[in-house]
């Protein structure tokens, strides 16, 4: 089965979040970083990958994306900080 992902991006000042879903995490984040594909992320400079989750089916990832989008902002930040307390950009880890 092909993997799929739910991911959360933020801007440089870490005051905005964007939640997305993709079947190719590396390529999708590279698109965001290059300002391609999403007007919203380009407009607000949401280029830092702070969190991602892997799934075995796209419908699972889509369901998780919808769930996260309905969460309070504080819950989203708690999720991010539980796995990435330094709020570092995880994109470099995808390169390894």
C-alpha cells in the first residue's frame, strides 16, 4: 500500500498553522517551500514542517486532517510540541 501523510506547517514567527494531506510528503513540502501549489501558504510564509503523521491509506490521512482542522489551536500546538518541543523544521529529517 502507498503511504500517505497529514502534516502541519507554520511560519517563521510560529504564530500560524496550516494542516494538509499528501501522498508524497517530501515533494509537497518542497512545493510549499518554493511557493508552489498553495496560495495560502505562500501568502503567509507557512514553510516550516513542524509535525507529520504517516498512514497506510489516503482516506485515513484525510480523516485525520479533518479531525486536526477541527481542533482548538492550543490542542494543535500541544500535539506539535509533544513530538517537536524545539519547534524545529523537520524537512531536513526527510532528506535523510
